[in-house]
C-alpha cells in the first residue's frame, strides 16, 4: 500500500559562552519531537565555527534519531504478535549468525 508523508524539520544553532548549541525540531503534523546537541571548543583550538555547528547539529540529529527509534520500538511492541523466539523485544540492526547453525 503506497504511503507518502511530509515531516518538517527545523534546525536551530546558537553560540552561548563558547559552546555551540543545536536544537532540531521534528513536526510530523501530529507529534513534535526535539533533539538537542552541543559542541564546546577547547580554548587552545583554532576558532572554526563550522566545526562546532556540524558537531552540535549532528549530535542533535542523533538525539532525535534515537528518540524516533525508541518510539518505533514501543509502537512495534504494541502491535506485534506475541514472541515465540529468544526475545520478546524486536531485533534491530544486523542479524547475528545463529550459533546453533554453526555460523
């Protein structure tokens, strides 16, 4: 079944006492999530604002991504069939070789 949605994301960067801070806001139309990140420049390092922006923004997006995965896992648990295998929690990431199969 085809499915197309549009989510809006706003990224805010600001400098505060030598620290670049980022806030990324995801608006799905029904839910709003906010991720936060920061980057602090060591006083001995060269002042390159772009690096702080990239680190803070990346950390904020990583935080937001973690929240999305957490929400999805809870949603899966709410609609998934009862577990019959090793774990009641859905597996994420790459499958590991099955030790019983000699892998």
